[in-house]
C-alpha cells in the first residue's frame, strides 16, 4: 500500500519532535538543522520542540561553538551542530559552487582557489566589508573581468555564502537579533560525502522523495542519486506518483495532539520540495504562509500535527502582545492550549507576552 501524506507527516514528526536528549547542542543535532536567516528562529524552533529551552541556554551554546550558524545550503542561513554543519558545507559545495562560477564567469577550479583564499583570510573574524574587499583584491589580480559581477546582485554575497564560514554577532551576545555579523572560517569535523548529505536529510526529515532532498540541499537530482548509491535505504510509493526513501530502522511515527508556535522557515515546511509540502499544510494554506515575491514565510501555527495558521509577536520589546491566527475550516486553538506554547516562546526569547488574542482568517 502506498504511503499517504498522513503517513509521511507522522514519520517526520517522530524525527522533528523527538524525546529530549538533554543539551541544546544535542537537541539541535537530533533535529538536524534550523533555517535561521531570521536569527530568532533557532530560539523559537528549539522552544517549540523542547519546551523550557531558555534564551540563555541557546546563547551559551552559540557562544561556546557547540552550535554554529552560517550561510550554507541554497545560500540560506542555517544553525547546526559542527558535525551536521560539515555535511551542510558539502551540500553547499556541490550545489552552489557551479552557480558562483557561472555568476563570475570563471572556471570551478579558479573558484575553488578563491574559496581557499577566503577561508585563509577569515582565520581572523572579518566584517562583510572586509571580506568583500578581499574578494575584490583577489579578483583584480586573478580575474579582473569578474569584478562587476561580484559587485552587483547575488555577487554581493559571494564572500560568505559558500558554506565554509560561520557567523556571530559583531558586538554583544544578541544571537537572536538581526544585527551586523562577523564571519570566521569553519573548522570541519572531518570529510563528508553526498551519501552523508542524503543520510542527514533522511535521518531528520524522512521519508523523502528525491525531489525533497534535492530542494532542501540545493543540489541536482543526479547528486541525490549519487548519494543514494552509497546508502542502504528502503523505498515505497507515495503521493503524487513519487517514490519515498528512508533509512532502515527509522523511528515509528508519532502524533502531536497539541499546539506549537513554530518559527519562520520551520523544517516542517522548508525540509521539503516547495511544490509538495502537503504532509503538513494544504496548498491553499501554504500560499498564504509563503510570500513568493520575497521568499519570506510567516511563523506557522501547528495544531494536532497540521499547520493551520500563523502567529505574530511583533516588535523587539521585552513585553509584547501575541496574536494567533487560525484558518477557517480548521480546528480553532483554545486559549488554554496556548498556555504551554506561549510559556515556551517566552522562555526561548526571554520575553513576556502581555496579551494573547486568537483570530480567524478565511483563506
């Protein structure tokens, strides 16, 4: 019998909402990685999965290097354990280096030399301006025809979006803020292969279609097939006529009969092909949550294992109101059900929620 969206959701929930392994570093490693170009997402995501996780605990894990943050797969920002970040860096090398070579109009071999020079330069923490000046100087000597491409459009991110650097706040310890960062070279924990990339995704998001893995990692389907060739996997038919692969001995599916306040870019959406996220959200709800024009996602509301709304706690004040929006024709979250997730949000962000309102939206 073919897998259903509900089957896939239950299996993914078992990986994304596991038993608490104890430390922040172990929690991050257990769920794989968190997409965090919105810096607060790591705090909110951990609080949603492991209620009671505090702002101080996450900050300390970042400061100690037990978890790291930087631009990796798809050119987006992710937080992961050093072991997992090493795997994300390999996916980035495969998925992004050819793109950057085309942007600059140089060979991939020459691009690899540029990356090596950036890593050597960033052995000391560097600002974005310092990194850009280093790239401009290198290109002026080695590939002057690429200077214009490096200055405009995506080229502005050339110096730090290739998976070999990590970032931290330039001043203070406001890891949940969007302040200016500095970048340093990431010390990999060892070699990584495409098989490691696929294994990482299946361990933390599976079962997955090949398209899911390709989208999440930002790599072509042929690279996914190469990774699968190095793995022992099980395969079953599933929705949309796609085959879904998984690791043997995966945890049994679980239900999540409660309410969670998830962060922007949560893995329940961003871990999968953007055109096939039905395991957690209907296409109509997904369109409401995801702004295709700027790539932003509203922070989702999870009710009984389904994404059926969103929430806002706008501003940066330590005291702020919370508005929860649920979509018509889905189950309305009760005020009493929001007590635990609101407390988890308060602990994770170090804020006080002054008022909670629940409103309905017709989609």
